[in-house]
C-alpha cells in the first residue's frame, strides 16, 4: 500500500475521532501521555497484540496523534501531526489516565490500493496481495514513485470511510457531503497521477502509465 493511516489524518484531522466506528479497532483502554511517550494502563488488548505500529493513529482523550514507534506492549512513541514523516516528533498534550483508542482504516486502504493497481494494469508483488494476471508482467515493486500515487489512495479511502459513515444519514448530511468532496478529489488525482515503472530492474523508468477510467464504488 502507498499510504498509512497517518496520511488520512493529514487530510481529515477529525477522521479518527468522528468515525472511528467505521474502521477496525486495534486497542482501547486508558493511558497517560507525556512529551512523546504514551503509556497504556488498562486495555482490551495491548499494543503488541493489536499490532499497533508506525503510521497508525492513536486518539488520546479526543486528540489524534501519529504513532512513530512501538516500544513495547504498553508504550508508544507518539507525536502531533508533523508536516513530514521525516520531521522530529512534536510533544503531545500531557494526559493522565485518559481514554486511548487505536483505530485503523487499513482494510479500506487495501481495497483502494487494489483498485489503483488494477487501473494501472499492475499486479501486486508476489506474496504481498491477491495475485491477478499482470499486464506485460508489471508488478507493484517495479513502481519507482509510489508517493506520487499516494493522493489517489488517500482520497479514495476517505470516500469509502465517510460514505460508509453517512449510510444512515444520507448524501446531504455533513458526512455525505465530505464523502462526495473526496470522491471528486479522487477523480482529479486519478486523471493526474502517472506511475513510473522500471521494467528491467536498472532503476530507470522505461514505462509511464496512467490510470484507466474506472468508477469508484464500495465493495
């Protein structure tokens, strides 16, 4: 996949607070935060069992933070949202025995990722996803510019998550309007994005491929 939950947070800062019930919960409990350390006190599962890792998002007392690293089953390195994943961690608001929830939208990200690869005519790298017949033998590991394709996955994933959340309130509800907004952005990015493919393993792109026209839908 070309993105993580952290990329969704950068576009929709309240996603993990407002519609966490649409995602997959990895951990819920209470914990304390100081500087860039989050310590879990009580929970339904710990960070190890929940496979909480870098790129995930944790909500502490209603505030969403990036997960930078997992130190152990009860401890994470966290940060306020940074401009770049390469920036230094930014200390979070101190908290003592407050609600902690880790939710992921990786299932939705994976659905959009498969659609993106399919529109590019590229198969998943063997062992990394469902195998389909690649066009001219192109596989995902041959793509040299995955971050350039990240916006397509971000907006597609946000559409899936928000449209699911708006299922009971309708398309004209605030959630429905947000979903439609991201669907339009998905279409724009799909038309703009170009995958650079190294077909012979020399580190240079021999093929530039755009996405074919496809209708975005929930599976």
